[in-house]
C-alpha cells in the first residue's frame, strides 16, 4: 500500500472577506494517509478529454476534518483533485477523488465584488 503526505483544502464558510462581502476562505493542512486504490479515467468524447482519477485515500480524522462537508480538494502527484466523496470509518476518513480542481485555493483570493 502506497503512502500519502500532502495538503487538503478545507473551506471555512461565511467568512467576512472585507466589509459586507462574505465567502468561503480555503485553509490548507498537511495530512498523512494511505492510498487505497489508484486508477484514472478519460471522460467525454472530444479532442482534449477531461481526466478523472478514481483514487481513494485514507487519512486519520481530526477536528478540522470532522466537518467533512468542508473538504474541497487534495493535492496528489502535484495536481489539485476534487474530493467528491467522503466516507467516515472512524477514526479514518476515506476520500474519493474525481476530476481536476479549478476552484479557489489558499493561494488565491476569495470572491470579488
């Protein structure tokens, strides 16, 4: 079983970014885990197909991952991937990955007016 160590993006909802503007702020935390499955899939019938991975990564939960609905992305193999399913098997969380994540990250600013 392969090992995992990298960041997971966790959204903090309804944070006041500036006066009168609220939105999600992404916080990144590093986690250790195990890669349970490793696969990829091409989607769509077009020239440049979308790539999706079917990986499952198991991590130990903590107070930040207890709000598992806030988990947005995971960095694996140098790319940000969408976390499209979280399965709770206490004390572990099984994270299923999907397509490439293109949303806000901890390095990008929040929403603008």
